[in-house]
C-alpha cells in the first residue's frame, strides 16, 4: 500500500541533476516519476522508482545521501471535485499534506497523485474506509 | 610514578626533575647556538643584527636574547640554505607544502632521525602502546613528515606497522578489520571520514580491535574527540609537531588526555605574546615558539609556530615531569577577520558539532560582494539530518546559522552540500578559502 520515495538534497546548480540520472542509468534503474522542489540555494529531488532498493544502493554507493520516505499513490477520478473529496477527508482527520505531485502514468478517466502526508498510516485507514482507491506498488508499476 | 605503562628505558628523560632538565637544556642550547652561528650564515646575520654572540647564552632564560625565525626564512633560503651540515651528512629531506609557490625543505642527519624515532617511541609509550600493538599509519608517505615519521617511530617501538599511507578509504577499513589493527595514526578529519565510510560499509567500528587513535597534523577540538570516542572504542590522542622542528612527535598526549607533553630535552618551548614578542610565564596563552636542542643538520632557533597555546608546568597524573601544551585549536594564521571580527575555524566547528546528528565536514568560503564581506559555510549533509521537505532543510540551515551566530558573533550563509563535494585531503585539510579581492580595480 505504502510506496517508497527516494529524495536527495542537491545544489541548485548545473550538473547536479545530471549526476543523479547518470548514476541511475549506469545501474539500469528506471525512474517512474520525479519532482524537483527548488529554492535559491538547493533543490530537493524526489524520485519514485519501482526497484527503489537498487536505486538507493546505486546512489549511496556513489556517495550521495538519500532519504527514504513513505508516500501514498492515490487514484483520483477525473471529475470536478475529485481531488477535493480526498483533501476534505484528510482535513477532517487533521492529516497534513506535506506535498503532492502527479504520477506520470495516468489515464483519461483517472489521475494518480503521489501524496506525502504527516501521518501515512492513519491516512491509509481513513482513505480506505471512505473507499478511496489507493494503488499498491504492483498496480502502479504495471505496464499497460 | 603513577603510570601503569610499562617503563621503557628510552622514556627516562620524561621523568627528569625540572632543575636537572634545565641544566641539560642549557648545555644543548649553547651547543646548537654556537653551531648555528658558525655554520649557518643566515642565523649569524640575524644574531649580528641584534648584536648577540653565542657567549651571551649562559642560562636558559638567555634564549630570549636570540632572534626569532619564521616560515618565510625557510622559503627565502630554499632549498638548503638553513642546513648546518654538508649534504653528505644529510640522510633525508622532507618538504611541506607552503601556501604559495615553493615548498619549505627540512633536512636530517642520522642522529636527527634517531632523535625523531626516540620521541615518537616515548609518545607512543606514554599513550599506553607497546610491542604487541598493530599500528596502521594512514598519514601520507612521502615528502610529508607524517607518514615516515610515525612509521619509523612505531617500528622502533617494536610494534607491527601497517604502512597504509593515505587514501583508499575502503582498503583502510578492510586492513583495520582483517589485520587486527589496534592503533591508527592519521588526521582527525580523515578518521571521521573513515567512521562515516565504515558505517556505510556496514562495519561497526566499536567491534574492531582498534583501541587508540593518534591524531595530528591539523588543529582539532574537544568536540571532535568526543565525537570520535562516541563512535568507536578508541582513546583519541593528540600528537603535535611540525616539519620545521622535526615532524610529528614534538609533543604528544599521554593516556591522561590532559595536554600534550613536550619532549623538552629536544625541543625548548616558549610562549610569547604574538604582537610584542615578549616571553610569557607558564600558564599564559600565547604563540608557541620552539628551539631545537638536538637537531644537527638543520637547527631552528626560536621558531614561531603560529600555534596558540599555553604551557602547563604542573605535574601530570601520569608522573611525567615534561611540561604540557594545552590543546591547540587555533593558529594565529588560519584565523580570519570578517567584518572586524576575528574568527577561528575551530569556533565554526564547535558550532556545527553542537547540533545533534553532528556535521563534522565543512568548508569556509569568504567573499566580498559590493564591498561587503560574506561568510559562507558549506556543510556536508548526512542521512540522519537529510529531509525530503524544503521546510525541513531550511529549518536545519537556520538552526546551524543561529548556533554559529551565537558562537562566532556574525551571520553566516549556510549551504548544505552532498558528501565528498568538499575537498578532503589525506594531509592537512584546507578549511578556509578566502575569495575576497581586497584591492578591487574600480
């Protein structure tokens, strides 16, 4: 149910992203989706990788400091208010969204969003009870 | 003698009563000054300028009549200008990297090499090491005095020497583990790097047979000692020295870990006021000045080390009568002035190490932008402190900046960087890069 996300603090300068991608390519690790948060000084690169353990090892072997966090992949219907329903649920239960970003494998009917929450376990409980569609890693990485 | 260490005959001078030691010092000083006056034109010229002759040295306090020497003197006489003996008597040379241009060169005859070995043996014995120890020397071998100096000293002790030299961190850890190494000699910053590396290799330093670390060649702090001792099962000891005098082994900490004993029968210490040159009494802080009492190939008279410390003449709990120098955490020449504030890199280190999850690797960058000096501290992040949120990283930077401002008194720009982004040498680490152009062409 939970998904592993790898994140790295990288300098906000040319070449920083290249290094990470090169390491992953050299080790034949594919990135499923990524997002980059930037500030004036640094960026935080967050990666969703199917073989996250291999990815982690490759990056760490290259001397990089990598943080592993639990995130949720939530399937949201492409209708007005689809996302709102999820957010209301979380809000009612005082669960904070640290950040979220779209997953690249989305369909015409539904989109997949990655959520980083301050209380992942409770979120799973709450969302499942409300019959929100959470994707497990196998489903998420299934090639259609 | 309260010491539990095995008595080694070579260590006898360590226990000489102060009065007897003074007699020995003055005899040796007179001899060295005469030789320097006769054989080294540079020293003769300096003494003549002060109207001093060797005969003016009657008691040890008369040393204050002699001229100082500084690093620039070695550069000006490059390469062999300060040698007192012909090259067919010189058996070895070493060189240390100067900050600019040519290195400084030092020379030894066989007797000097023997003195060097002797002081290192005495230092290692005072730490509690002996022939049963396996000592890994991870200082660089070569022109740098660290590697070969400790190598021959450890060998003379009768220990098993693993001459690993610097670099190849992975292999260093493998050797330590597989060879049952009990003591390592390297720079403290390199050892912290080894601790990090061992962790990532899944090696628990605490389970190794490593019991001692002999650390030197760069200033380090009590906080670094605590960090090292908390992450390993070793006693971390300070060794002090400089090529100009002999190399490592001028002073070393005994097992009491309460200051480093200066091997005063070979190196005469004074503490001076760095501004006036006035000699200060024991206990007062100032610049350490050293005179070689035994060295023949290249005597040094009143060499200004730029290291700030004080001399402690109280009897040590180990029983040795040799005076001790307080831990050197600052050099008067790595101090920098920013916006009128004197800053020592060790202060920045203290601020960084006071954060839980400690960040021991850092570099200081000074810039001048629009006629305003900025202090940037690049700090290597570690897995414990990494965050996946911008707010988490920003909060950490703020926390570091606040700690730093409390200790140093000025605001710094904190930049978190990935490990190994910072230049890490196996010799001395260059902590400060001053990019300020003080004479801008406008």
